[in-house]
C-alpha cells in the first residue's frame, strides 16, 4: 500500500474491497507493530495502567457497597 501522504501518478490500484476480501495466509501476515510513545515501547505501560484502573474501580465499587451495608444496618 502506498504512503497516504503521496499521490499516485498514473497507476491504477485495485479497490480496497477486492484486496480485503482475500485473507493472507498465516505465514505471510505481518506481526502488528509495537506501540511506541516518546521513543519507548508503550505496550507494557498500557498493561500496567489497565491493572491499576481495574484494581481502583473494584476498590471504589467495594467502598460503595460498604456504604450501602452500613446504611442498611442503621434502620
């Protein structure tokens, strides 16, 4: 695929629907590119952030449930 910032000069390319309909064999497929942020690999940082957000969300939900339980006891 050509660089999207350049224009084609006289070349006729196949429609995207035609080329996307035929999947490439597993041996030919390229590996996905690693996410780079400020020159550093960001995949690990995204995973760490995901774990932190998951733990924080569960802690907040637990706190809300604790408030409901304590409020229910004082009736």
